[in-house]
């Protein structure tokens, strides 16, 4: 009898650290700069959800520590110290996942959609299908340390990070 894959038999909350880490598909989209656009001109107040009239906007600007070919972080263990705003999904903050792209494997599992066919866990650890499906940041990004984010971010607004398939 074949053992059922852990992501089908174990909730995100009950996964071991190794299982949790392997759920990350390594697409690099969480390294993209994003912002919330609001219809309101009022003072912005951070929340863990989008309010009516707000939209999450992605850019193709990415953290300087991304490996543009593998979409992995070159400084993964130090990422929170080097970039304090770096996304770090945990079992505790998973409920606030609205800011992650629809294709994020944590989000897919959290929402009950399962892993996509392109996920490396379903492809012997290989990211080729993910890159071919247009899910990853590979070949689509500009590192944030070579542009003036404050004045030029609008030039980098992108809709491809919202793409998901199956």
C-alpha cells in the first residue's frame, strides 16, 4: 500500500518544520514588492485583510537577495535581519495570507485547493514545470537595489504575479 503524501494527510498547522519548508514552491513571488492601493485618501492603517476599495498591487521589483535563475533566496537564513520586511510565513500568521499570490502553495493548501501540478513536490523536486507554467519570477524581475523604488515603482507594476493555474 502506498503511503499518502504528507500534504494530503497533515494539516499545515501540524506539519514538521521540514514538511512546512518543503511546501514552499520556490517561485520567488513573495520576494516581489507589493503595495495596497486604496480609493480612500485617508491615512493608511495596516490591517491583516483588504478593506473595501483596496487592491493589492504587485510589481516586478524584487529583493536584491533573490537568485534570478532559481528564484531562491541567496541569504535565506539571514533574510529577516537583512530585510526586516521580508515575508516569513509561519503557522501563526497563516490566517493573514491575503497578501500572498493566488499561486502560493501555502495559500493553495490553506484555501483547500491542494498543490498545483507544477509544484516541485509533485515533480521529483524539479522546478522546470513551474517555470514553464509561468508561475515563477524567473526572467521577469528587476532587483530593488538598482532602481529608485520611491519614484519609479509605478514603472514596474505587474499583473503576472496574480496568475495561477490548475
